[in-house]
């Protein structure tokens, strides 16, 4: 057995500054050695969404302390330089906010050069999928993770649902996948965030809408599901507008009533019903397509990835409707984190994928799958 490889993952595409160390062994099993996330979400709450300038500034302040903590936690011994144990650096180079990505990529490039480590550029969305391959955690970790007991098996159907992405992809093997469909407008997480804003719940909207929905009736009224030309494409902007119209109607106003004044006029019971109906329909929309794709492609495994994969309602609906058992990842590895970047970096290292040039790796804010 050869010595397992240790990969440092760096993620800064949105409002989380994150770094983690993951180990990959001969059998390609991934073990989490550290996972540090500093979020600037609290700084964006008053604006109801991420402010790119604030996010970028916050990354600059946090990135070195976050990386230091991640590599020290992975290497509790103080006798040697914790950098000695790191075999490669992986960093998100797209998609994401330009200013935010730049901080992570420039830091990773500098570290790869000064510490003399191979560098891997990681597609953020692919990284989300790879979080599902983390099946073990070091006993020295300060928090306990609830990890899936086994890694997914190819072919893998991946439902990727986050604040910036809604995609269905079929992975035949590592680095060999087909994008089946994607959102044509808003991402599902973005719809949660916008609906939260309409009914006066805090950002990020996924968890706050999910919590409010528990008090409401998911069948209180109906909302339309978008019909798309592409079999596996999504659309959520119409659903968000339908929520706005419903809220206006509930207070007896017409469509000219400003959305920013709605929250103050809705009762708590009305907000709860809106949250419950919206959540049911938004989640049903992605689950419907996942089931259709499952029936067409008969994958060996199904995984969910991205921030909305943390949703208990999504987990419940999928478990109810999928004919195979689905293993869910710890919610802290579903929202943005460095471990997912390290996980994909680990497979790239292990399987001899090309490295990035630390003198020229550029950010790609609009990188697609
Ligand atoms: O993957 P992520 O952290 O960042 C992006 O790559 O976009 O996803 C963030 C999104 C936000 O829209 C947030 O509202 C949603 O994930 N989210 C959730 C939950 N936690 C985060 N949505 C539903 N339920 C959750 N528990
Ligand atoms: Zn993400």
C-alpha cells in the first residue's frame, strides 16, 4: 500500500471562504482531515442577497487564516511543517463571482509556486458532485460528520441544485459525463432566496423557507410547474412570479403592489402557507425530472449536490419516489466548502489528470459543466 495522497482544496466562488484537506488512498477512498468555512453571509443579510464587493473583501481578510487552520487541523503534530504533508493544491476557478474567484485562485497560484506543489483548477459545480465521494472522516476532526457509508457507483445520476445552478448530469466515469439539462433562468436555490425576500425571511432563503414551511399547509393553494422544451431543463422564474402574484392577491392588492412592501402586510400564517406551497412545488419540479432521468438511464447511483441538497424536503421526496436507496451527504458538505474541491482534486491527482500552470491559471466566472 502506497502512502495516501493529501490534497488541499480552496473555495471562494461566492460568499464562503473555505479550505479543507482530504486524503485519498489506494482504493480511492476519501477521508476528510479538515474542513474550515468562514461565511460572510451575515454581512449580506441586510441586502437580502450576496453583494459581490463585500464578498470579495471578506475573502481577502479570511483566506490565509482559513487555509492555515485547514492544514494545521489536518496535521495535529507541531514537530514538522504542516505543508510537508500536502501533495497538491486544488482551487475553484469557475463558475462564480469574478472578484471572489480571483482571491482564491491568486492565493492558490502563489501557494503552489512558493510551496512547490502541483495545482489543479476545479469546476465548482463538478466539485459539488464530488462531495458525495467523501465517506470517512479523521477521528481527530473537532466536529462529527454524518457521511454516506459508501461512495456512489458509476453510472451516477447527479442532481445539482444550488444558489447558482440547477442541473441534471449523467457521470459514466470520472471526467466522463453528459449534461442532461439545466435551468433556463433562475437556479432553484435562487428561487428560494427570492421567495424568502418576498415574504420577509432572512437570506439564505433555503433554510429559512424550509423552516417556515413546517408551519404551513403545502396544499393551501396551487402554483404552476413550468413546462419546458428540453426534457431535463428547468425554469424557476415563473414560479417566483406566481408566488409574488399569490402574495399580492392574499392581501387584496393587484400586481402593481411593490414586492418590498408585501412582507409587512402578510400574516405569519399566510407566509407559512406560501413557504410550504412554494417549497413543495419547487422541490417536486426537480424530483420529477430526476425520476424521469432515473427511468431512462437506470444509473447505479443517484446523488444530490449543492446547497439545496441540504433540504430535508428534497431528501424526503426523493427517498419516497426513487426505487433505489439514496445516500445523502452531511449538509455541511452540500453547501459551499473546500472539501468538495479537494475531493475532485484528489481524483485528478490519483488518476493522472493534467495540472494547471500556477503562472497562468485564470478565473472563468461563466464556466459551465
Ligand atoms: O451550493 P451553495 O452553497 O452555493 C452555490 O454554489 O450557489 O448553495 C447555496 C444555495 C442558496 O440558494 C441557499 O438558499 C440554498 O443553497 N440552501 C438550501 C439549504 N441550505 C442552503 N436550500 C434548501 N434547504 C436548505 N437547507
Ligand atoms: Zn456552490
